[in-house]
C-alpha cells in the first residue's frame, strides 16, 4: 500500500470514528467535571468549590498560584483555597480548570511528538493571549471565552497525533509495513484535527462559540465581522507571523490572513505592534 | 495632484469610492471591469488603482497579473468582498499594496489610500520585535486621534472613593475619568485618548495584567501605572513583570501624587508657549513643593527660550499671573530668567498681578524688570 493511500485511509478512519461517535477522546478529570458543574450555579459558594478542587492537590496549587500572582492582588499574603477562588472569580476559575486539563492533552511521553506538541501548546497559549487582547478592540470584556477559544483552537492536533502513533505501532509492529512520512503526518493532522477538536469540545461541554471557533477559524467570517471566529483567525495568523508555531507554515497564506484581518478586525499597524510586543517572552514565561 | 483609478463592476461602489477619494483632494477615474481598467492604464499614468476581485470580462487578479506582466508598477489596493485566504494570497504574490474588505468604513479607505500615496507602502511589516522598548507616554496635542476626546488620566478602580481622592489631589488642569469595571474601562478607551491609565490590581474577578494589556491595545501611547497597596513584597518589580510601567501606591499621599505628576505630565505643562509668549500654569500642590515647581519651570524656560531665539523673536514675554507669589521664589526665578534672556540677546518682559509688581519693586535687583499688567500690553510695548 502506498504512503499516500495509507494517509487517506488514516484520515477516513479518524473521520469515521467521529461520525460513529467511537473516537476515544481525553476526558475531563472528575474533579474538573464536578467543579465546572457546580460553577454553573451563580450562587455557589467558593468554599464548596474549594472542597471539590482540593481533592486534586496539583490543580489546587495551580489555582492558588494564579490567585497570588501580582495580577490578582499583589501577592500580599498566603490565602486559603476558597479565598483564592473568590479572588479569581468564577469565570477565571472555569478557564483555569479547562486550561490545566487541556495542557495535559498536549503532553506526550513519546519523544517523536513530545517536542512538537509542546510547541503547539505554546502556539495555542499565544493565540489565546492574542484573542483576549484583540477582543478589547470590540470593547467586549468577556475575555475568558476569547481566551478559551484561542487556547482550544488546535486541541484536536495532539489527539490525532496520539491516534497516528497508535496506528504506526500497529502498521509497523503488527503488520511489518512502512508508515507514512512526517509530511503526511502533518497533512493527516491538518485535514482531521478540526473535526476531532470539535468532538472534544462538545464532549467537554465547552460554550458553543468556542466549538464554532475550533471548527471555522481557518477562514474569516465576513458576514459577522466581530465574531469570535474572526478574532481567533486573526490571532492565529499573528502568532504564526510572530514565529510562535509548530511544524511548517505557508508564509504567503499567513501574510494574506494578516492582511485580511487588518481590514476585518480594524487593526492598524500600531495596534498590531502593541499586540505582538513581547509576545514570545510572555508566552514562554507563562509555562516555564 | 494624485489621480486614482477605481475598477469595480458595481456603479454604486465606484460612486462611493470616487466621492471619498475626491474628498481627500485627489482626482479619480472609473472603470467597470479589468478590460476597461487596462485600457485606462494604457492611456495615462495613475498613482493608485483601487481594484475589485470579482468582475465580468476580466477580473481583478487577471487585470493585476496583466499589469505586472507589461511592467506597470502602479500600486494597487484590493477593494473586495472576497476574504478567502487563497484568493488574497494569490493577489499578494502578484503584488498589492493593501487590502480592504467590503463593506468598508470611509476612514479605512482614506487611511489606506493616504498611506500608499504617501509612500508608507500600506501593509508593511509591523510586528513588534521582542526587545523593542515600550512607547513613550502620549503627547496630547500631537497624538489625539481625530474625533476622540483627550483626557489626561484614566482611573480603573472598583472603589469610587479612589477616583475622588485622586481627583482632589490633582491640579484642576489635569483631567481625569474614573471607571469601576473592566467593561467600562474598555468602553471609555474606545472613545477617548488617555495619557496615563491607572489600573487597580485588586478589582474583583479581574486579572489586572490582562486588563492592562487589553487597554494597551486601545491606548498604545498611554503609560500604564498599577494602583497597589504598600506591602513587604517587591510590588514595583511584580507590577513591571505584569507589564505596568510603574506603581502608584494607595492610600495616596501628596508627595507620591506630585512625583507621579512630574513623571507623566512633563514640565512643558507648567510652562506653555505660544510664539514668544510663555505662560506659567497655576501651582496646585502643597506649599512645601513650591521649590520643586519653580525648579521645573526654570528647566522648561531654558528650552523654550532657546526655541523663541531660534525663531528670531526679539522679545520674550513671560506671563506669571497664575504663579504663586509666596516668599521670594518667584522673584528669584524671574531674575534668573531675565539674565538668561539677556545672554541670548532677547528683551525680557514680565506679565503679572499687581501683588507681583509690588514684590518686584521691593527688590533692587528686580525693580528694573519690564512689567506689564497683561499680555496685550506687553505685546504693544514690544512693538512700540
């Protein structure tokens, strides 16, 4: 079987599994699921949320660290978990819970894809950060939705990569046949990751606009200029243009997306400079 | 005068474009498809082509390709409802200066047409390099965007009392807006231009670093200062790590507020210049800060005097009607100013209150200074 034919078959297998709802997707940890559930209640007490989250000490430590950072109160004193959650607020807690879970999806023990997935994660954080900032141009303060949409826009990539690793093991070890080369890996991931990402977002019960971004953010939606899809599409192209991406990119297409985005978002040169100033350092410092 | 060719199969689009381009003072000609467009380009030279993508007979990319084939390098801005990256990427490879998506705002068309015609090249490489320093604080007169109101200070703090306290400690000529939420901050930053934004680090449910970064997108020239409590931590270091330029500690004290004023509202504000008339701003700080006020005015006077001399004025008129007359500080300053004017060969006149006149007459060194009760009187005397 030729490599090209194999890559087509792999693509079909991924898409078929999605259609049949038989795709094995990463699940939200039970602590996160439970916490997100209770956070839907606007009157929930953070003491109650804290008792759920403290069952996962690593997650609790991450939230405490976020709450005591300079951004959230000057890091003045040690705080309890409920105090930290109160300081962060429900929206930020929800985002941090999803972010912590999503980051694990991008971690691979397989050296073949580990480094690439780390770079995809850094790219995702850059797109999330930019999306949140680009949203300001519309005067909308719901930055958490923009951040999540940017963060998850490529979440299907590590899932497809893990599936391909498993296929590779079967093809090479069980059937003793050659597998697809790295360029075809990229092609298969490129063709399937959005569908997989949408399936994952639906399973995680992400807001509809976040799911829509994962599905549609490869192109601008000129029927709805202020849509989150356009914000993520522009942020994605800016992150790539700034050099924060994994694998290869089509530089001409990135330039085109930046140029279209300047018009559709209404971003002038000064705004783009402000958006991208120090972005690499900001992203690198977030997850040392 | 520059002449622009608009190529679009829609008459209404051509009409709108033509009107807006004419409003900018340029000539405009129209073509309804690529064939007509090429024909027009063959008849005369244009400074810019505004080109649609989808047109009958010969579309925009086709016309652009033929233009470049025959060596026509006229800059082209694509003006289209086509937003597919493959299409735009294709025309970018052939060579366009910029791109405008229909429907467009008149200000976008005007900005991009002017940018290309003024040789800025339209969509140039604008991404910031990581090591690039942050922008300097805004210069109000030069930076105010058209149609936007300029305000000196924005305070973002959920406690309204913070706005009131700071308002009471700032001089009246420093304007201030206060907002209590992130949403309100974003809204006001879309409508106004600020010189300094003060952002509280403890607004409930708000990540102040994120909010500051969002506000920076809307206020690229503003300085960002964190409002924070004094703690044993390195608050200034932490705030700078979060992207703030500085910190103003709460609760406020007049010394810190005066230092803040000195840092972000440069000396030029204390002494303004209109041709050869220099005017001192009122002093609004504490009595024991008067020395600092006169030191700053003195520093500014030096540089403004140089400009007056460079502009070949024979006189400089210094209006100190609003300056404080307590003690001998004003008299000393005027004596030094008169000496500096003499050194650069300019005649020096003072405009002030009757009280100042009495003070100046009481010192041997200052009673000979040319004194006038108004700027008009001083100007008349200078022309006599």
